[in-house]
C-alpha cells in the first residue's frame, strides 16, 4: 500500500468516516433498559402475532419461536451493556407429517430473525436434494456452494433432508453435500441459518447416521398433527381468505368430511384441507353453471353441503 | 509500480469491509458479480481468467466474499478483480469493476524503443513481470 491519497477523495486517515454510524458506548452498569420499548422498536410482535392468528394450533412450535425471539431480544439488550454473549446457534430441524406448516413457519422465521437483526436479508431459499447434489463426480461441490451462496444472509430451508444421505449407496454424492453443508454451518454461522425439514421417523434415522449434523443443530422442533377442530379452523381461514363461506347445512358435512379424510391413507393435514376446498370450489362453480339461473353475491360465495357430499370420501 | 485499473485503483487498497459494502451496493442494484484473476499486468490485457461462473441470484455479499477468499487462497500472488454486470437493456455492460487483490511486489513496466524506417521510433510497454513464465511471475 502506498501513502498516496487518491486525489483527496478520502478523509484523512485519523478522521473517522462521517457516513459510518459510530457504535454507541456501552451503557453504564447501573442503567436500566425498557424492555417493552425495545420490543416495540424491533417490531417482532407483528410477526409473532401474525404467527398466532394465521397459523392454527402448533403450540409447541409457537412456544419455541417465542423463546428464540425473546433470547435474541435479550441478547441485543445485553450487547448494549457491553456484555458479549456470542452468537447463539440457530440451525434447526423441523420434523412432522406432511402439511403441518413447516415451510410456512420457516418463511415467518426468516422474517422474524431479520427483524431481530440476526440475519441480514431475511429471505428464504427452499431447496431439495436435487438442488444440492450433482449428477457426476465434481458436480456436487459447486452446486452445493452455489445454493449456499444464494442463501447467505437468509435462511436455507432443505426440504426432505434425509434424501441427502442414502445408506444403501456409499458412493452417493449426497455425502459430499452433507460435508460441505456441515462445514458452512460451522464456519459461517454469521451468514446463514440452515433449517432441515422432513418426516419425523426418517429424519431421526438421518440424524442417527449423521451425528455431526445432529449435534450442530440446536433446535429440534416437532410439528404435531392437527386435531379435527384445528383442521376445521384451518379450513375456515382458507375459505375466508378466498372469499367463500359455508352454508349452515354444509358445516356438519365439512366436519364429517374432515373426520373421514383424516383416517384415510395419504392424509396431508392442511394440504388435504386445501385440496378439499379446491374441489368443492370446482363443484360449486359447476353447480351454478348447470342451474343457469341468475346468481347473486350470496350464491357466489356460499359452498353447500352437496359440494362436499359428492366427494369420493363419502362413497364407501 | 502500482497498476491502476478499474474503479478505486487510485485509492488505498480496499479492506474486506469496504469490499463488502461495494458488493452490497452492487447486489442492491441487481447486478450479478463475477471474479477474474490474472498475472499479466499489461493494461491491454482485458480478458482475465474467470474464477468460476458469474454469480446470479445472490442476496448477500457474504457469498461473493466467500468466493473472493477462495480465489485469494488459490492464487495468492495474482491480480484479482470483481466485475458487476448490468444486464438492463440500454446498458448491458460491466457496471463496476475493481481490483480486490494485487501482488505484494509489482515490478512495473519498461519502455522499449524500436527504430523503424525513416528514423521513426515506435514505443512498446513491457511489464517486467512478463519476463518470467506464467504462474511464477510474482512472489507468493
């Protein structure tokens, strides 16, 4: 480095650059901080409230996310007193049946961590095995790194993460992706949060064959299946969002439908509810067209019992 | 002699924080970054070797810094520059390009004179670094 000053475009070396905010000096030990105000300023309540109102059930998940939010908030206040507490490890694993809201929660989580200043951008990059693992020797590392680079500053969500490891084929390239992932999870904890998601039993066997992965993940969150009441509430929320409502005679039918669907194979919780409503919409539209009578607003927005009763679920 | 190519080259070398801020600016504009390296300092050497492919869809400078550091590790004695490409219609060109690493010792250039017909003189700049084979031009 030379001592040339590039045409005086830079302030003198001893003068601090004006545009950079100086870190405020640490608070004196006897000061006190208003936590309520700190909380309001971070706007985390918006996200937490949205989580509460827009997602039905999932009590253990919400509790854990509230705890994480509280921890990060307190860490911020501690930092103002000059207490260095190190960065908490927030890599997570979400386990649960299909359709229990793992992806939805991950999106909210990214937003929450961004507001609390834990990650810089707050975007979510959702990938599966295909995006990480290559097809030939030497293809995996650049592919995985590319995904990791895209996810930096945000949350990397790996859906069905257990496919990365194939026990039956030891030359599978998935192992290479896992190793790169582990390295980045350890060394660049400041830059991204990794969330692994999948079904409970298969994730458990994935973790038991990759103990390094398990120990680097601090939060194992289990998503419980929805109760019938919760499924109904989810259905109502979805219909409300799409401008539909149930007629009085349709309500018990919808409840009955969910009860029956729940015990059938390939039930995917909220996703099945969504599909049921989609199909009811189709039948509703078809019914209106078939009658050919003029329709009013009520007819356009009301789903009748027939729209559900003609479902395959009710035919034994 | 310190070579001056690209933006910021008359300033003292950028620190990693400076680079991070520049990259953040670049990514906010939506320009993809790419990294190139060379050990031929001649000013007319405009095609440098690519370090990997251009990086699309990045949101955060950390990913670019990761690649810069990988490249620095592999080529500790080379020039490395970062290019940002603006793909918008009407521009479609490199929007920002600056050096992020240079060799510790830069021996500079000499001027060769060649006398040709009619007592005319032709000049040629010759980088001293080019006297040595590629890959061994700068101390590591």
